[in-house]
């Protein structure tokens, strides 16, 4: 029988891999273990070795060699030793970074403990009813505007507005009046929050009160003055649960986590007596 195929089969044997890993652990223990069998005991469990190997494979897209795995174990042992020595010296106390990290880990553990079944339609509909404003679609409007720059003197703006109003009453094309600006002259089916973003909250509030079908104004905006004609106005609506189910579930779960965190903190805090020293 050829020696090469025999060697190949031996190298593929799981038992050999296990023995090599054991050797790596032995080397790590020999290097970092306490002399004479004294001191604290550090156990590198099989699950720890598997996790180190998994992390290496996820990063490098291949399993580690035996030498690389031995190095990973060495690093893990070194970190564990420094961690324990740091705790023994009290280096974890009064360290804001460590405190913040421990808080974050505890909060994650609390969130993961929630688990449970998915919310029923009854629960979601009740939540939607109590939080309708979070999911209500904004009011929408269609309007035209004729713009007059606010940089001109007030008297000049008033003269231009009066002349434009007369021209519009005669049926003039609004696109030929006023001055040009970066915003469109006509806005179709535009959400009111977008109107507020583009023209300013005061303009949007006035726009919501105007009668439809006639030119009104001037109305002030962040840019200047406008004559405005609203042609269509739609009130905000609350979509049915079927249309916004993912968003409702997301908000319900988020609120549930916040409430659970608040309750968990209250329970933990009840076990402590808080005393704040007065100024000397």
C-alpha cells in the first residue's frame, strides 16, 4: 500500500484533530498555568475552543490551523489572566467604561429574557388605537404659489403682490407672475410635513386654514411672501392594521422592551439604599 494515501487518511481522522487540540490546550496550560499546581484554576472548555475556531473561520473564511488555534487559546488565556488580576486589584471599580459596558450587557440580557409569543391581532389593534398619532398618515394638499422675494422693500413687495392679484383675477398664468425660486410653483398631493419642511411651519399652518379654489395671501414663508391657491386638501388618515402591521409590531416590541427595562431597574433599585452625601 502507498504511504501517501495512508498518511492522507490519518490526517483526516477526527481523533487526530482532537488529540492535536488537546496538545494545544496542554501547551497553553504549560505556558500560563500556575507553577507547582498552586493559584487559581483556568479551564479552557471545549465550547470555548469551538467558539474561538468559529470566530476565526467567520473572519478568515477558513478553519484555523493547529498552530493558529493554539495561538488563539494562548491569547484567550492571557486575557483571562489579565482580567482576573485586574479584578483582584480592583481596577474595575470606578471605571465609567466598564460600568457602561456591564449595564449594556445586563440590559441586553433583560431584553432577551422577554421572548414570548408574537402579539395577537387583538393586542396590536389595542396598541394601534392607543397610539394612533404615531401611525396616522399626514394630511396632504395640492396648491400653487406665486413667490415674491423678502429682500425687497415692504412697499415694493406690496405693490407687486397687488399687481399679481389683479392679473390672477383676470385669468393670468401664475407661472408668469412673481419671481423664480428653487421650489416648484405647483405642488401636487404633498404631505403637510413636507410643506412645513420646505416653506416653514408658519406657512404650513396658514395653508391648512385657507379656503380652496381662490387665491389668498400674501402668506409669509422662510423665503418671502406668497400668493397661494389651494385646490385639494386631504385630512390625515389612520391606515388599517393590515397595511402597517410590521411598523406596529416594531413599535409595540420597542415599548415592551422599555417598560420591561423600567420595571427591572425599579426592582433592582429597591434592593439598594441610596445615600447622597451633603456638601461639607
